[in-house]
C-alpha cells in the first residue's frame, strides 16, 4: 500500500519540528485563501501573498484564521498538529510560485519566518 501511495504522492517543501499546539506564523502578509481539511495533509491553510506566491501550512491541529482573512507577517495562522497522513507532530511548509513548488530557502524571508524550528527534510 505505501509503495502505491508513494508513487502518486510527492513531498515538496520543508518539514519543521513542532510541539502539539505550537503557534504557526504566517511567512508574510497576505490573504487566507484556504482553511480546509484534506485526507493526506490534514488541516491546512494557504496564504496568497500576491505576485503568484502562495504558502501552504499542513498537518495543523487547529485554525486561528478563516478563509478571506487578511494576515500580517508572523501572525498566528493555527496550531501545529499531526492531522492527515503523518506519524508525528510537525509543520509541513510549502511555497508555490505560479503553482510550482519552490524551495522556501531560495525565497527571501519565507523559511526564516518560520523561526525557531529545525528543518527535518527538503525535497527541492
């Protein structure tokens, strides 16, 4: 089963250690376009920062914002959790530019905004 799942699921972005319920901040100002649940990613939030840049925050335990909310850099979006297909509490953080996943470290400020966390893995 996992082999079949692995064949269709990719892991783009970065995973950061977190404690259950730890505040997850926005990487920058923008508009919350999704605050939903997915069977694989669990509770997740997407923030549109303009110019084709969207950040994704996966496996949350709870939301602190709603779709349509305007957020500022560092504002709490939700709480870290282990919802969806995961075995441990963490934040899966993605940056997509024009729909294409990008390494957050390549984009000024995106990864550094998730301060105080240790990156466990990257795909790109």
